[in-house]
């Protein structure tokens, strides 16, 4: 995790949107995870993060979960979701 922290500081302000799927209880308490009760939207495959970036800025009243299998796509999504930082989106990487 030390390397991830160095990577985070170099490229992103925070990896806060990242969720470790192994740490999630079943069923997932999304309201607790986001710190609020809100409609939840799921995106499978964030690509370069452009769509999710626009979507979560346009719909601040919703919480968003992106599921990604590619670390390269996740990095691109992080860079888009970091400016401005937002609290209504989380990213789950299922494999690296």
C-alpha cells in the first residue's frame, strides 16, 4: 500500500473513491459507504471516465458506483474524477 500512496500523491489528490471489494459487507450498505441515502447508479466499465465524470457532476443528488477491471481505465477515471473532487462517486476495481 505504500507504493499506492506514493502513486496517489504523484498523480491524484486522493484514492478516496477507490473501494476494495473484499472489504464490502453483504449486502452492501451504500448509504453508510457514501455517508448519505441517495439513488444509486451503477456503471460497469468506466472506460476513460469521461461519461461518469459528466454524469456525477450533472446528478449531484445521486450516488455512483463504477466497476472496472482495468487499472489503466481506472487511472484515467481517477484523473477525471479528481478535478473537482467529488464525494458522490466510488470506483471498484475487480482485478488489476
